[in-house]
C-alpha cells in the first residue's frame, strides 16, 4: 500500500486516512521515525505508566513465558481458597 503526501510548512505531513486506519493510529499517538536503506520507517509507539514498567521489562516477560509454559504443562497447582492453600503449604 503506497500513498503520496506533501510535506507542509514546518515539515509536517498528513498520514492518509487509509494508512491511519490500517495502522490503527489515533490523534495523540506517539510514533518513532527510523531512516532505513528503503526510506523512512514510521513505527507506532506504546507508552507505559512508570508504575507498570517493571512488568514489561525483558526479564519479567521471560519469567512470564516460563510460568505460562509450566501452566500449559500442568505443573502449576491452584487452590480454591486460602484454607486449601495453607493445607498444601503444611504438607511440604
């Protein structure tokens, strides 16, 4: 999908509607510009609240993948309530 647009005053451009829709861009979104051999790549960016940034760290996400794999393999036990949980702890 290719669409041309004109560079306006102050080097501003308008992203054509069909491109905005396909890329799910909205007013106020952040984008990153990267110059490549092919041209200029515009990548939408997500912002993360600082209080939640720990969850999206590479290390945390790697551990999340391990937990999900253990869960998929049935290696994780769940309890219906706190009393069951405490009984399970007492067994060990």
